[in-house]
C-alpha cells in the first residue's frame, strides 16, 4: 500500500506549511480583486491616489532645490522631478500590482470585448485638437529640452492614468460581471473623480469642477477608443499626446500663460472639443451595449481564466 506524503507519512514539513500558507494568501489576494465590484474599484482608486500623493510629496521634498514651485515648467529638471517622476513611480507600482494578479499580459493584449464602428468617432475627436494645439503652440517660447521633458511627462501621464482606469478598473468591473454600459459609465466617472483631488493643490473649486466634468467626457472618449482600437497601448498613446500638447499650447498646466501660450483663436477651437466629448459621452450611454456578438470568445476565456 503506498504511503501518502512520502517519507513524512502525509505530514507536511514546516517549509511545506510556509509554502502552502503563502499560496493561500496569494490565492485570496487574486480572488479578492478578480471578483470585481464598484466599491473595490473605488477602493483601488483611492489607494492609488493616496500613494501618488505620498510619492509626489517625497520626490519634491528630496528635490526641493531643483523644483521651481512657482513655475514648474521653467526648467526641464523641474518638469521631470516636480511632476513626471512621481507619476512614473506610481505607474511602476500599478504595473507591479497588475503583475501580482496575473493581469499584466491580458491588459495589454487585444480586448475581450469588440468595438463598434461608430466608436472610432472618439479617436477622431481626440486627434483633431491634438493637431490644432500643435499648430497653435508658440514653439519659440520653449527650449528643446523643455519640450522633450513635457513630452516625457505626457507619456508618464498616459501610461499611469490609462493603466489605472481603462486598464485595471475596466478589467476589475468586467471581472465582476458588470454590464458593459456600466463599465463605460463607472470607469469614466472614476477617471473624473481622480481629478477632483486637484483641489488639494490649491486650485479653486470652480476650476476643479470644470476639470472633473471635462475629465468625464475625456475618459469616455478613452473608453470608446479602447473598444475601437482593441488595445490599451493605443489609448495610452492618445492620452500621452493630449496632455503635453495642451501644456505646450497653453503655456502651463491647467492654465493659460500669456508669455508662453499660443494662438488664442486656435486654442478656443480646440477647447470646443471638450464640449463635444461630453455630448458624445452622454449619447454613448445609450449606444454602448453588451451584445454577445461583441465579445471575443477566445479573449473572454483568457480574461476569466484564473492563475
């Protein structure tokens, strides 16, 4: 008769107990986030925002002599240390979080829910103002090093914010079985709420409120772009092109600088697209569906597979 458990007669050694305990803890961690709910997504968002604030405080404190707080865009080093590096570090932590759940590869693979033809409208609506702002920018007001630093900042923002919202949060809500229309609304709403924290940086309430409304519309465009293109990387790049062109054309972050700002007329035209984002977002609430034919069976199987 065979002996179960080999030489230990069915009893586990201390090392095996430790391994089993670690496996159980890892399994509970994955199961908790796999069974997504709106409050878990909100919990994740609050935790991410809190960690980012701590990172920003830590980096700017350590580099206090190198960050121009009154004009953070004045030098390339100030842009990098004052804004880009904290966002990049937060993005790295998000990548590690996704890896711990076994989500990293699926997040960057083709989406399990197919897009519809009309969703390409969102991609066009985001690309047009990017081109307008490039034309409107007064390039003579910026050095090459400043431009490169701001472009790098845009890439950090695109990676981190899209990974958090259109990546992890969308994956979490879909994993919880939410209707795709609700995934669309909640992920856009959480993206908007993420920008409500700007009030802590000293912005007035009216500016923050307008930013939140704009962020909801832009977040909706990013969700539709995710569905249309089928891959998170394209959404990251779209977002990565939006913020730096806005900063370069306006001459500041969430403000317009007469000294460095570009053509006011062209900027006004680009600004009209913010209204279009909100209008399309409201219309999309009725158009986004969860039809069976929109789901890719192979990708859906990969998404629901447990590590």
